[in-house]
C-alpha cells in the first residue's frame, strides 16, 4: 500500500513511504517498513511533547496517536483513534483518555475539515477510550454515538446513542461505506470493529495491539479464548491494512507482520494455558510455566501474562461471565435524523 504525500492542514508529510507527522508540526518522521520497534515510546526515542501525532492513511482517512501514560512510566504506549472525513461529515472511531486529550483530537479534525463530527463509534468501552467523550458533545452538540448494547458508558454519552450494534451494520456517509461489526467477545464483551471495504482497511479497535502484550484490561473484562476466535474471523475479511487501538501506527508491512504474530501469540498462550489448566496447575504457578518465546520482549509482557492466564482459566472453568445483550431502544439523533436499529443477537 502506498500513501499520498499531499499536505493536510498544518501537518508535515514527506514523500516516499509510510509517514507520520506530529499534530504540533515536529520534525518529519519516517518509519522504516522493516523494523518492529515495540510499543514503548521512550525506547523509540519519543518525548511526551511529541504527542498527539497524526498519520494520513489515504485521501480521507487518518489515525491520531496519543500517549497512554507518562513517558517514564510503564504505560508509555500509544492509544489510537481513527477518523474518516467525508463530504457529509466526519466519523470518529474510538477516542482518548480524558476531555483534554479528546479536545486535542477534535481540534486536529477541525484543522483538517470544516465538516462536523457526526458520528463517534465506541469500539472500546474502557475509560482510556471514552472518558473524554464530553469533548465531542461540547464541540458538536448534535453528535451521535454508536456502540454495542453491552458497552459501559456514562449517561451523557448514552443519551446521544443513535444506534446499538449487536451484530453488523453498514454506515454510509459521503459515499464511504463503514461496516461496523460485533464478531464476539474479545478484549471486552462489547468490542466493535470497523471495516472499510473500499480501501480494505480494518480498524480493529482493542482486538489488536502493536508490540504490546495482550491485556484483559484493568477491569479484567477479556475473554482470551473467544478473542482468538474473533481474530480468525477478522483475518478472513481480506483487509490489506489492520490498525491497532494500542501501539504505534507503523507501516502496512510491519503492521500486517505484527498481526500474524498477534494471532500466533494467542494460539500459543491459549494452547499452553489450556494444557496447564487441564493438568491441574495452579494459576500462580502457571505463569512461570508458560514459554512466551519472542513475546517476552513485547511491552508489558511481565505485567499482563498472569491476568491473561487468569481469564483463560475462568473461561475454561465457566466463570468468565455470561454473554447478555441488553435490549435498548436506539436514541434519536439530536439533529432529528435517527439511525435504523441494529438487529440484536439472540
């Protein structure tokens, strides 16, 4: 995949490959397509002032990276948000950890287009992706949120939900088709992904991290065995570029190579975890018995392995929690245009 080198607003984009530029117009950055540098921003040589950064994927497609935590801490990885600019408005896919960070995202979008943000798709319902949603409401009072029925969102966001997607729904705006999909429980019980068939780009939301060891989240809401099943379904969509919600937006070549490693990681972890569980190995001992191989160098592997095994054991024991779709009536968009209701899974 080749990316246009045209300038967009005040961002710097140089020619000749997969490029990124800071929203604050820092020095030009070229990411080599043969290097996987991991998810640790400090190890890549970044400073907190380098964020947010914006990548132009194609004519109307962008991804913004923000820093999840302090550069000198153990959460110095990126949280990403994608946005699609069309002739009829903007669609944002996921957001950031607080109002200040999400306001910066809104301002970046305003600097690129005069079109309003019409829809925000909540692919991940953890606080680091939704705690700043008020920024959208403040800037665009008619904004409509799209989410899964199981998503944990606050009342202000829920009041502006125009659609609950519990299976599949295609949103078309300005001639751009966006297939919003729920393919099963993964990082949470409400993960939505968005596939853009015209460009063959998949926003995998929190089902995919680049160089960051998988985590069940602070609320330990993941279902690793089912997560792997979701990954296999995503792999069959035919996307030529798969974008992570966490970890750097590297070149298509690197991201697709990491995607294959990501699936292999889950296959190995679940296979070994299941064998240990079936042998009666105690959870605390299991983490010391897992051979994670090359993934030991992935960011936060030592932090996240134990809790991932905890959730694998819970799934095998039938204690991971039931799947319940809560019946909800889609709210009417404040603009007066209601989205059609999605069909809930039985």
